[in-house]
């Protein structure tokens, strides 16, 4: 039952936001992944960072399991993301990845010491 409620909530909120932004704009945004020149160093690091963070978060949310070794990857990708972010040096992105470096450091040390 909770899965159905969660799915309905996800679909409802996403549809509402996509409708407000415009489905054509959303499609154009996703289409950027397939354009020549999109996959430059920053965007590659950003994609790797998001995939690594999802790999840490999703098992915890879905199965209540922590794969702590993945924090090594998130530590590296978060640091790299700040380093290569000269084009998108937004304070929220810097703060979020700085926080994630701290989080990953705590998890790694907790499991190794």
C-alpha cells in the first residue's frame, strides 16, 4: 500500500511541476544528454556524482541497507564536482557537496576504525 501511495505522490508532484515548467522544456532538457558537446568534463563528473549518491541513498530508502563502500565514490565525486565546477559554481551546489564530503568522511571512518 505504501508503495502505491508513494508512486502516486511521485507521479502527481512530478506531473504538476513538469506541467508548470512545460513538457516541451522538460523534453528539451533531457534531450541535452544526446547533444554533441554535452558530455564535457564537468557534466561527466556531475553525472557520476549523482549516480554515486543515488547508489548510496536508494538501498537505504528501499531496503534499509547501507553500502558504506560507495561513500568512497561519493567522497571523490563530491570533491571533484566542486573542483571542476568553475562554470556552475553555485553556492547551494558547493554547500551540498561540502556537506556530502563530511557525511562520506564520517561513514568511511565509522566503518574502518
